[in-house]
C-alpha cells in the first residue's frame, strides 16, 4: 500500500504543472486565440515591445523606473485594446496612446487639465479620451482619430462656425485660429480722397 501511495504522489507531482498550465490557458481568454487577426497582431506587437523593454533592462540600458513605467504602459495598452475589441465585438484596434499625467504635453500643444476629461470626449481634434487605466500607475488612455474622423469633425465644426460664430465641440481655449474650410472676410479699407 505504501508503494502505491508513493507512486500516486510522484505521478501527481509530474502531472500537476501540466494541469495547472492548461487551467491557466483556459481561464485566461485574452491570450489571442479568441480574437481576430488584427487583434492578434496588436497583441503580438505589444508582446514584442515588452520583449524589447525586458532585453534593454537585462543589459542595464534603462533605469528601473523607465522599465516599470513602460511595462505598466504596455499592460495598460493591452487591457484597453482587449476591452475595446470585446465591447465592440469588432476586430479593430485604433491607434492607442497611454500617457501618464506628466507626459500629457507630448500629445497636446497646450497641456489640458486631466480632471476635466470625460469618456469619449474629443480633444484637440486628434484624440478621443477612452478612460484611465491603473496598472501600477495611472495612465490616461486615448485613441487617435483616423483621418476620416478628423476630416468629418473639422467639416462639422466649420458648419457650426458659420452658423454660430464659434465651434460647439471645441473648448473656447482651443478655438484660436482659422478652422479648415472657413473663409475670413474683413471690411474694405476706406481710402481718403
């Protein structure tokens, strides 16, 4: 009886890692096998980016803080991409940006106040605010508008400008300058005779 129990114990030790790996693979549905080719390619891209960061860290080319921030950023991008694809049930991933509060100036000429961001708000006619991701630190998540969305938005704003004088979708702080397609006229200068 003792030999049988030892044999079962040894067999269970050999079998346990395989069963554990299979269980984790089934419970973790975001491994790419449930997504279409676009999402799998994006997840592969993020995996490659993480490998690059890991490699640079192993060769001590980057600081620990840089490694942590970029690993957290990659994790935030992955989470947001998975959420977008699952919510929309569409195999499409927009160009995503994940920035910390001290990096907002890399996306915007004039740094906006992040406390005023609302989900799906369009900022600077270039980005849609998606939300905040907490992956070790807080990242503000944006989707870059594609050129067609930008053109449609500018066309709509120029129509709004012609009706009311100011665009309705743009903050007044960002309303400086001439919108695309907007013509400006000024009164004729009177010449004395």
